[in-house]
C-alpha cells in the first residue's frame, strides 16, 4: 500500500465536491447511491488499491462482502 494515502484523499482528487470517508461508509452500509458522488464512488473502486479498500472497510467495521455487493448494485456497468 502506498504510504500516506488515505481513501478520502484518493477519491476526491479533482472532484467537484467533497465526499467524506465516513459518508461513503454510511452509503455502503445503507446500500444507497448518491449521484452527486458518482465520481468519488467510481474512484474508490478504480483508484484505491485493494489494500486501501480493505483498510477502509476495516476502519468502518464493514464486512468485506459489502464492498462487492455495493459494486455489483451501483457501480458495475
């Protein structure tokens, strides 16, 4: 994992608005998708390393399977 990177920094690069890491965790837990954060949600899956993603899930007490379920429901084209 790249040292010094955190999910919030990665997902908000050049984004028109700011998505807090805690809000992303809430959205995943509640299985809701907010279009205003489409860029950041896509970046979570595309730009964060698997290690960063798993560390995020662990920090927020989210089961790993939730990351895949959220992707399947809202991100996968």
